[in-house]
């Protein structure tokens, strides 16, 4: 039996309605938190849970919360990152569309823990149709006394707002998101100061991913220690995986971290249902476009010959030489017919389009990498282009204001490292 | 012609503006640009952006620089239905280029262009968070997923018959991708 925490009510009709959500235990965590716990105790539970940010970086959530500055008389903000634009990732959409109250309840618990009285859900503009779903849930929660002034008869007040973006991947980067929320271009800020000290409107702010915030609900319900028993090692709890590409059953799956092997995830009927059309597996991008792509042998097994598991540590085993990352959990599968250089072109075009243009290594480098891969896949490539690509990515990695630079460099590095033959095939 | 929201849109605009703390009204800029684009023919002409600047009491340049940064804002006229086709990896793996080809042949335009009758624009876009139901495109708020060329034909026919301008504020049928 697999453990389901976030999608345990996925089969329940109308779970997007407050009354149905409540019938299935909804808002019990909000009540427990606000009526029986202090904010500090709540932060402690999240620390004990070992929950790591589900937006991509995997930073421990409890620790992040404990960094929040609390100067007297200054408002604090919780901002939910619902920008979800990492290619291959669609789990936040799934959660918000089908389980809006889980996110709202998570926002209530998390805001209470942080002492925030205003929260924003910053959602990518393309998900416009989800805005009324969230707003309806907020309205219902307010009518039931879970939002607004004097929540559940206490002196805690909270207002939540949904903010739409305008179509820009970079606004998923937390400081670009805050700029965008302030009505500006999505240019990432120099850090420090970090948002925990000076975030939205210069006030202390926590930015967390949709799935991270939703996971606070089961953590409050069962307690941090119990949550930490789920999963393996430092990969505690469950994770939503967005599975796409050449598989029989694309979709969003909740897995217990560290308990499912990559091979099982791809082949079992419970998850991806195998590579489509009876073809062989060629490569997997396991955590969204930004993480290194791996060939079959390396994605199924770690360098010491053990099966690779779906966890932060196991996916990362081998570092950049033979490993990859959990990232956002965007799991893209490619069959034997794919030329990886051609797939890389779609990524390079993406990062060039999405670079905000502030730093020259990123702005110019992504442009060059797009041009060169385009030239290779259109049959105009030169043998020296492969090394040029490699060289270019080394000149971006680590030399930019925000991690988009790295995110653009790693797919190139890993494609050249593991699939050089695919480039050579296209160069005559 | 004077650019101005009608009463209903102005009410919505004021409601949006009221969400933000005093002195932070500029936060309403992106939501208001979306509203303006839906109200004024699907794109943001300079007088429209100037009007939004006046509403928020900010400089016009603050509006232009934002409108030009985000890919959902159109700075040139577009067709009544903008077909935003995803061409990123997961969609590409499942035939996005065939879908784009089919649209181009069917509408006799290239991606980036608008049909002579002003009904359709094809726009190539990056990942729309629909990778598990690829290939796909978005028209207004509606996602059309698991596309085949036959499905595309039906969708275009229906949009053509309806003749309405699609916007991101349209009501959406949530069953389309299930
Ligand atoms: C280019 C870029 C894009 C990002 N996009 C997203 C995103 O769409 N959603 C998200 O939650 N985090 C995204 N992140 C990570 C955020 O900056 C931030 O780490 C995250 O929202 C923190 O939340 P978490 O700790 O709950 O994961 C992105 C980071 C970068 C550098
Ligand atoms: S790395 Fe790229 S996206 Fe990030 S700030 Fe620099 S130019 Fe902008
Ligand atoms: S790659 Fe097309 S929707 Fe994600």
C-alpha cells in the first residue's frame, strides 16, 4: 500500500468544495494549529518533519521559516510560489485545480506559524482558469471563519489574495517573483538581503512552493516526528512527481520518497505504465528541464550498482558525473528514437527566451547555446561546435545573479557528457 | 477615441487595487494589464497603457517596461483567437511540431502571424504546465490537451463558428483535459 498524504482524497468527488473537504478531515489542521498551538511550536513541528522545499531547491522548510526576521510593528508576508513554469512540471496545477482547500489550509497553518496576516498566492498567468477556483475556496474558507478577522474566535487575522503573473519563467525565482508582485519586471534581486529579512515591500517574507505549503497540513495533523518516519533518511514524506514524455500513463503521482525505484516508477502499472509503443528507454530528465539528463544505465542504477531510488539523495548520487537531482519532480521520459541534441534545442531555446537579460553570461550565453544547437540539428554544425557548447556552459555556471544561469548550463553539460554521439550523428 | 474601462471593468479594477497596502498600488499593474487586454481587443495599445498608468498614478514608462517584459501581453493587434501552442520538450516529444504544421497549413499562416480575416493568431509558447497531456495549446483561458490533428480540426471549427474573442477571463470547461 503506498502512502498518500496530499492526494489521499484524489478520488473524492467535489473535494474542491469546503463541505466535502471538511467531511474528509479538512481544516482539522488549521483548527489544531490556531486553537491549540503557538507559532513557535508549529515551526518546530515543521523542523522535526524534515520537510524540504518542493519548488526545486530542496531547502529545509522549517529552517527557512526560522530565519524570518521579526522586527516589531513590521508586517510579515507569506507568498506561495505557484508560478510553476519549469518544463516538465505540472503538479502544482493539479493540486490547485483539484484540491484548492488543501493549499488554502496550508496557507492558513503556515501564515499562523510565521505570524503573517497577509498572504499572496502568485500564480503563473497561463493558469488564469485556476484563479476563480482558488478565489472560491478562499471565499468559502472566509465564510466558515477560517480566514478574515478573529479566526475561530481567536485574535488571529489573515487575508489571502491570488495574484496572476504575466508569462515569465524567471518569476518562479523567488526574488523575481517578489519584484513581479510589486508590479515590476521580473528581474531577480541581488542577495543578500534575503527575502526573510527584506522581501515583499521590503518586509520579512517567506516564499514557498504550492506543494511545500500543502504538505504542512498533514505535518500539523500527524506531528513532525510521525511525518519524518515516512520516506528515507533526509528525504522525508511524500513527493508529487509530474510524469511526461514517452510513457504509457503520463500524469501526477504521489510517491513515498526513497521507497520507489526509478525502474519501478517507469515500468509499474501504478505509475508510468512503461515506455510507450513497446520501445526501449533512452534517457530521463528526472527533476524538470534544469537538472542533468541521464542515459538509461545511469538513471536506473547508481555508480555502485544499486537501484536508483526516487529520493533527493539517490537521484543525486554520483554528482554531476553520473547523477542528477530531484528538482521539481518533473520526470520527462525519452524513448530510443529521440536524438538528445534535438531535445536539448528545445531547452536551450527555452532558457534563452526566459533569461531576464540582467547578466551578460546568461543573456548572451543562452543565446549562443540556442544558436549553436539549432545549427547542429539543422545539419549546419561543425565538429568543433560540441566543444564550443561545453565551453560556453562552463562560462555561465556560477557566474550569474540568479540560478537560471546554472539551470541553462546543466542540461547542456549533461547532454554533451552523456550523449556526445547524438551530436556527432547530426554533424557531417 | 477615449480609452476608458466601462463601469463593470472599473469596479473590478478598483477591487483589485484595494488588495494592496497603502502606497503599494503598483502591485495591481499586472492584473490590470490583463484586464485591459481583455477589454480592449486583446492587445495593449499605447493609449491603453497610458490609461493604466493614470489609474495607478505611475509613470507611463513603468507600464511599458512591464508590458514588454511578459510574454502574455500583446503589444500588437492579434486575432480574435490567439492559439498559444507549447513547443517545449514534453510537447515536442509527443508531436507539438506536427500540431503546429497542421495549424499553419489549415489557417494558411505561419506561427507568429494572424489570418487575413483577423480571426486567428498562432503563437509558439514555452511550457504551459500541461506536459502530461501533451501536445497541447491554450486559447484564452481554455487548455486543449492530448491533441490530435482531428481534434484540432474540431476545435478550430467551433472557435470559428462562435466568432467570439477569447480572453484569459473566459469560463473554462474543466473536463477538457481529464
Ligand atoms: C529560474 C528559477 C525558476 C524557479 N521556478 C520556480 C517555480 O516555478 N516554482 C517554485 O516553487 N519554485 C521555483 N524556483 C525556486 C524558488 O526560487 C524558491 O526556491 C522556491 O519557491 C522556494 O520554495 P520551497 O522552499 O517551498 O521550494 C525557481 C528558481 C529559479 C532559479
Ligand atoms: S542569471 Fe539570467 S535570469 Fe538570472 S538574473 Fe542573470 S540574466 Fe537574469
Ligand atoms: S512541455 Fe508543453 S506543456 Fe510542458
